[in-house]
C-alpha cells in the first residue's frame, strides 16, 4: 500500500480512537480491519506485565513475540515463563538469532564487548524484523513521558519504510498509572526491579541504578548508546540518543 494511503489509515485510526482508554485501544485495534494483523512485542521487562495483562483479558490468542537474545538475566527467563503461564498466553513466540549468523558474527559470545550496536542488531533487531514478517503492525509499550521526542506520541503511528503500523496503547500514561494498574490487578513484578533495575535488558549491558539516577542509566552504562535499535525508519534499524 502506498505510504500516503497508510498515513491516511493511521490518521483515521487516531481520529476514531483518540478518546479511548488504553485497553479499549487494544481491544478495538485487534479487531479493526484498518489496523490489520497485529502482534505484541514484549521484553517481559520491568513494565511489560501491563500490556501482557491487557492482551490476556482482551484477546488471549494475540501473537506475543519475545526476543531471547541468549544473554538475558535468568530472572527474566523465569519471569517470562511464569507470566506466560499465569496469563495463559496462547501464542507466545520465542525468537532467537539465526544460528548460522550467530556462529559467523559472534562465535565466542563476546561481540557485545567490541561492538554493542552489532550485537543488538544480531541478537535482537534483525530477529525481530524477521519475526514481524507477515504482520501489518505491532503493539508497543512506548509512552510520551519517556522522552521529549515522544511527547506527541499518538495511539497509532506509521513505521516509515516497513509499511507497518505501531500501536502505542500506553502513550498517554504516566509512571504512576503503570504502578496503579499493576497494584489494582495484583500483577507480579519482575524480580530485578526490587534489586534496583528499573530498566532491564541483557545481563552484560545492564547494571543496577542508584537512587536519583535516570531509570535508563543502567542500560549501556558509560556509553552514548541508549537504544537497542528495534525501531525502524525508512526500513532501517535506528538508534537514538539520550533523549530518545
């Protein structure tokens, strides 16, 4: 479909659901032909349980894509298994890097020490891109409060170059909304949150965060890198700066 037609479709979706709640956006998006076939992409991280729970009570057979980089914390893998069982997710897809590509690019699992961007591309961004083949769009957990560049984030947006639609049901939520939802629904927290990890990625590249630090300061500490590169512009993986 031409980009102009996709842009009009996204605009129509935003007009239609502008005043809906997050769970209503998910419910309608999963049934609206204009949104197409969607998957939820989840890291099973610190705040992931909110969207996972919303999907489980809305349409439990929604495809859920989890990228196992094979460098995740053991706690994340256990949490993923426990949540999938508790929420009765019916279509969980665990995706890993292509074995041949991994053997060629990172045979000794040390690529992250030399080139973190290349490691993220190999283990996360490229596998995700392939996992999304066949889908018209994907549900993300992005929110306006996360950065200045997301201050105008809408429920629906066009992913330039790929022709996919991103659905951002939590775009308007504040941090306290996330906490309240988890409390009210008695949802289990990622075990590392209580140990000082408000943002959780791969084990070699994630550290605990001290009181007063930015919640994402533990990701790729002492590096300019702040994004793993799972978002795309013009069909290419992009990594953004500290305000991303």
